[in-house]
C-alpha cells in the first residue's frame, strides 16, 4: 500500500501555505507574534529567508514524506483523521521540543502562553487536515487483492 507522494507533497505545500497565512494574518489579530520564519532563522544565523525556507521544506517535503512512508498505515481513521492526528503529533513536537529550543518556552509560555498554544494547535490541525485530505488514500494500483 503506497500513497501518491506527489499528492502528499502538494498537500504539504497547501497546508504549509494555509498555516503560514494564518500565522501572519490571524495571529496578529489575536495580539500574537508567531513569526516562525524569524524564530527558525534566528537558529540559522538570523536570516528570515533561511527560516522561511526551512519552514517550507519541513512542511512540503519532510513531514509529508514521513506521513506517506512511515505513519499513514499506523494512524487511525480515514485520510482527514490521519492527517489531523499527524498535525497533533507535529504540534506536540513543536510545543515540547522546537519552541523551547527557540526560546519560546515549553508550550510557548514565554511567547503568549495558552493563546499561542491554541493558535499553534489550530494551525497544525489545519495543516494536517489539508495534508490528509489532499493526499487521500492509497492508489488503487498499489493495493494488491
């Protein structure tokens, strides 16, 4: 059983674009500065562009490939639920590993606390649902009777 990798990466791209759009439009309306490119860039010599490139490579290539090749068969439910579950896993990793590494604290406590955590959860769920929905299920040709 194999997923269509092209669709998976397309889903990752659409999900990353939607999540990034929310980060730069919705988060400021909530009084939050959730500039992931600036935060990732600060770990890479201060380059906002390098941070944004890293964000898009993760969301468009790395995370969809892990989803398609490793996790899809193990996650529960249909494609949307599987994608949402992967989004929650990514959110947990972001909040417990990545955010503390970037100085935002465990579960974003130094960056806006509960409001930032919930905004991040919504963004990661959106990413996951779009990834799962666009990726869909296995190609018929790859499913053997």
